[in-house]
């Protein structure tokens, strides 16, 4: 068991290290952000952006909060579902978040509804993938008690996840569309794995 936990930690630390290295790189050469960020109008000719944007941060507080949350959610998902399912939730959740960001930006452009997004605005950060982990964990362990900063009172995990999504959505400049896509995919994945686990235990 100790070895397994060490393996979980190593995987998460590798992801964090990649994010930190990219963070250092884009702060040394800020122009790289334009290449790595997910920009809806450019993604058709630069499809790698849907992946590279997931590992790109430029602000210190952004990467600090994301990596801390990744460590918490990632460790919990790893221990409950294992490495393969963690990677599915994290990677596919991040991609789905990116797809939501792109599609809603184009919808906003067509409907002249700026709140849905801007096809010329680039997005960076691991938040879509992290919300996928959070959504899955909230379904698997909805009553897990956590502290949602800055509220110093323990609350159910699902309340903290939904609350953080709502709060972040109200902040200008936050790519809430990616959060929504990641959260929706993560919740669906959590429901699927929880249901299959229940059936497995019931039949065996």
C-alpha cells in the first residue's frame, strides 16, 4: 500500500513539475503564451493548443491554487480509482473543458452574446482538468468534509465544488466555460465508475 501511494504521488508530482517548468518558460519568454494558449479562432490550425493550454500558467497565484487543488483531488482520485482512471478523468476532462470553451465562444460570437465567450480570447490553465477531478470526487464522496477558503467551516465536498464553480464564474476574465466542461465530464465519469463499482461488488 505504501508503494502504491508513492506511485500516486510520483504521478501527480510529474504533472505539477511539467506545469512549473512551463510556468517558468512563459515568464522568461512571454510570447510563448500565444502559442500555448487555447484561442478558439486559432485552434483549427493549432490543434495542440487544446493540450498545451492545460499545462500553461502565467500568474503565480493561478498556478499555486491549481497545483494545490490538483494535489488534493488527484491524490483522492488515485487512491479510489487508480492511475489509469485518474489519467482518463484528468486528460479527457481537460480536453472536454477546452471543447466547451471553444464551442461556447463561437456560440457567443454568433449570438452576439459576449458572456458566452470570445473567439479571440486565449485561455490557459489546468482548471478544466482539475474541475473534472473535483466533479468525479464529488460524486464518489459527496459528503467528504472540506474547507472552502476563505470560509473556515467544514462543508460537504459537493457544496465546495459547486460553490467554487459559481464564485469563479462571477470573476471577469475566468474561463468558466472550461470549468463547466471539465466539471460535467468529471461528474459523469464519477457516476459511471461509482455505478460500475457498485455492480461489481453486488455481483461478486
